[in-house]
């Protein structure tokens, strides 16, 4: 799964992307820049600020977001989009099933889930 690692990509999504805030995380989405080659997978960025907690809690939150992205975004998202998941402190106490449902709901709100006809 390709990852967003450069700060400028996170800033671009923050400024120009669409976002939906959920209870456990925030999802930001923006089209991939025209100069970038379209890959077969969406690119994903993960972040957890100090508001989530100390280093141990932030790392745990990022690991949960990574697993969530692999299971939900990788299967349901469009390959021409960039996604950023921002953890909130509530992510540490939520069940994984609850997080999956919430991410699917967020993708539906943004109308970004691939439909059955889009699956090639």
C-alpha cells in the first residue's frame, strides 16, 4: 500500500481536500496531483498528534489506522485519490469492528466508495 510521507502532501490534503470528521478519526480526501502517475492502489497517510497521548498511545493509534486502511480503504477506495486518516484520542478505546463501520460510513458520506461496476 503506497504511503504519503511528505509534509507537502499532508498540507495539500488539508487545504484542498474534502474532509469528514468522525468520532474516532478524521478522513481527508483529495484527487491525486496531475503530475503523479496513477497507481493501482490509493495512497494513504496516517497521523496522530500529541492530543492522542504519549508516544506509546500515538504509535498504537497509527498501527490501528494502518490496519484499518489496509482492510477498508485499500478495498473500497478509488485509486486516483489520496487519503489521510487523523487519529483522535477516542480511537484507543474503540473496538476494531466499530472503527471499520465508521470508516465505511465516512467513505459513503464522501461518495468515494467504489461501486460494484467500478471493480475491474
